[in-house]
């Protein structure tokens, strides 16, 4: 493989790492839950989330790759201790998210094979740990993200076509909704670019040596590709669920995403759902663990030297927490909401960093991205505060 081909592979791998980190079990569960609750009006929440996602993703990827530094180091440069705080919050959020991802992997194995959820979750964790025993773990991770990402999207497209959703109504409600729900927006933004997710691809590029002003065009394309892949999956899954609820059918509250596939395809739908859920979960397990540990690598040299072991430790801890606590469906919705609460701090920090010469050098961050990112951070901060006041206590009950 030539240097150019290797670079393209890294850029594509980074895009799919971010996208498949976002397209996890929580992504599937949240989309099904909010589609049943809001119907076609959920399209508006998706549109808003795409705009916020783009503003966040492009700004963060540019700042980190231009500086050639991870978010922890950049945050500490913006204000002493800020990067460390961000690393702690993101890592804890990544751990919580990975508990949900492990749960989703167990659900996927159960749906595809009939194996009980907990043994399926443990087997999936062992598989994910195996990835990081390879010397070239990052390359294996890239290829797995691309391959499994393609599988889950194609299977979900097939299901969406089978449900014959009201596409015209959904398109209208994307700009003229009958209901606007702040919790749904915060949750799906958090599930797409909240917490560790928006940093997954950027940190992968920094670790692979893709940095500097000359890399801006290809980094921007990679970021947009990542959001595009995640958005396509969100829309396809939304349409699949909308086709079901538009027929007056109810979703099983203990496993709403599985209901979509079951109603659409009958008994075989449960097996198809199992494959989709496992693909989504295992790629998210890997992405969450890798990115969470990448935040900690700047905190101590031993973590940087032994990051493979740290990733394995985080996956193991996530699995133990799930095995001991259970309650996967509620966990999957809750962690997306919590990740959404981290986004204003993370995005705000990167927007400030984009205008610090000692961080980005001669780079000039576009005004449109500064304003879009600043507005996105402010809107998410206000929406998050509103959700905490109105909805979050109920999620813990």
C-alpha cells in the first residue's frame, strides 16, 4: 500500500470510527423510542441534530488535527485544568456509554442466536478485547468499523423499504413539526456527537500523524463523511420505525428497536435485528474504549505507553458493571442524554482554542464555523439545563 493509499485508508477509517461509535445500541433504541413518541415530527429533531453535529464535528476535527494534539492537551492550553476536567468527564461518559454498548452487544447476540444476554455480552467483550491484542490494533479497528458499518446500514435500508413509511409526511415535518421535544434533540445530539463520540475520528487522525494546515481539506471531508454516514443511518432507522408506528402498531418498551424489525420482517426480523444490533454495539464498544483512553493518554506517560492494556481494562470494567447491574434499555437512553450534557463544554473549549495562535498557529477558523459552533454550544447548554430541570430525574427512577 502506498503512502497516499494508507492516508486515505486512515481518513476513511476515522470517519467510520466516529460514525459507528455514534451508531450504537443507544442510537438504535433512542431512534425507535422517539419515533414512537413523536411520529413524523421526530424528523425535525433529526434535522436540528444534523446541523449541530456538523458545526461541532468540523470545528473539533480541524482544531485537533491542525494542532496535532489531543483534546486533553488542547483544553489545558485554553485554561489550566480544563483539559483534565474534560478528560475526566468524557472518560466517565465513555465508561457509562460502554456499559450500554456491552448491553446492546448481548441483546444482539441473543436476537441473532438465542443465547442469553449476559453470556452474549461477555462473549462480545472478549471479541472486542481480542482486537486490542494485535500490534496493529488501530488498523484492525479501522477495517472492522468500515465493514460492520456497511453491513448494519444495508440491513436497515432493507427493513425501511419493507415498512413503506410515509416519506412525504416525514419530509414536511422536518421543517414544520407538530411537536418539538427538547429531550429528543439533546439525547440524539448526545448520541451522535456528545461526549467521546465527536473526538473519536479526530483522535484517530492525530494518532495516525494526520495534522497541520495542509490537511484541513481532507480532514473536513472526513468529518463530513462521518456525519453523513451517521445521518443516513438515523434517517433510515427513523423511516423504518415510522412505517411501523404509522400502521398503529406498538413497540415493545423493553426492546423497541427489535420491535421495528420484528413487525417489518416477522420471525426472521428478530434475527436480522440481532445482527444489526451486534454490529452497532461491537463497533461502539471498540470506539468508546479507544477514544476514552485516548483522553487519558496525556495525563500520565504510563497510560500512553500501555494504552492497549488501558483499553482492555475499560472494556472489562464496562462488562462487569453491566453484568452486575443490568437494565439495558433504560441505560441506552440515559447515557445518550448524559453525553449530550458534555457537548457544550467540549465544543466551547474547541471554539476558543480555534482562535489561540499558540494552539493553531497561522490557521484562521472560518467565521461561519465559529458562529455555528458557538450557537450550537449555547443552544445545547440551554437545552441541557432545561432537560436536567424537567426530565433527567425521571430517567433515574
